[in-house]
C-alpha cells in the first residue's frame, strides 16, 4: 500500500512512502505507524484516513493496491 | 469555478460575478492573514490542501447551502501556498433575495470549510519559528473527528 501524509504529519513521516507488510485495517495501519514513530501517537489519534478521495473508518479493510491518505484536522480559513 | 487556487484571490472580480437581478443582498466574507497570533508576530502563512478532496467537499457544501437557504449564488475559493499579511486566504460569497439568508448561509459555509475541508495552514512567525495550525480541535469535545462545533448557531 502507498501512504501519503499532509501538513503537520510531514514532521513525523515522509510525504509519500510504501508499506510492504500486510495490514488488515486502518486501525492496524495506525498502530503500525505509531510503532514506526511513537511520537506521532497524539497527532495520529486526531487524523482521518481516506482512500480514493473518500474518508474511511477504522475497520476499513485495506487492499494491497490502496493509496491511503492521512488527513490531519483541518485548519483552513 | 476553481475552489482551490495558488493565485491571489480576485475579490473584486468574484464580487462582480455575484451580481444577480434576483439578489437584493450579497455577502462577501474574506478570511485574511493577520500579523499576530497567540501573542506572536506573524510573518506569513503557508496553506496546503488535498486538492481533489477539498474541491469536491467545497462544491458539496455550497450545493447544500444553496438549497437550504434558497440562495441565488453561493461560491467560495481558498488559496494555497504562501499568503502574506493583509492578503485574502479564503473568500465566501452568498447572494439571496434578502440579507438574512445571505448572512446565515455565508457563516455556515465558512464554518464548514474551516472545520471539515482538508486544507491546512502553517504559521511562520517573525522570530523564525513555525507552527502548523489546528483550528479544528472539536473532537476533544465531541470525541469524533467527524463531529464539529460551529460558531454559527443554527447548524
């Protein structure tokens, strides 16, 4: 799966990267990322996840082809 | 209509296009970069967006507001990239036969853009430090990243 992060998350992860390990759900991915960078736990807990431009829930089943975007809380305006 | 732009927002041009024979009221909100925040001097802001999602979401918010308040016109544009003090970062224009609907819907639209649409600002301060903004902290209160608390009263 490919991961793309935005805004503050770029201080914790590369803008885009791939994960070869098999992960079943968004909840698993979140845990994986926290293990990768434990200091991201607080910010990741406030993020939403999206696939194909739509938000997905924590129990969304990930497929190997998914491009997953991690969306921090909005701060436009 | 381009909802996300890297170019300076043309407030006058957008207002010009909002005139309509059925509209007795036009409200234009411009969210502008101020020179201070949290007691610190702000040099400029830098905005980033997930453009395809943001554009789709703004289009939906405008469509919903237009139908809910029976607006003549509802439009919005958000700038990304570097935005300097006194420049417009976001504009919302609503037009309707009477002012009540134009005001209420305009506030509703800007609230939803600020809280829900994937756009982010990074503040660059005059002392050389920077900080990613987080003006949507609603889930601390609601416990749900999709549930927001809006300034406008009638959500």
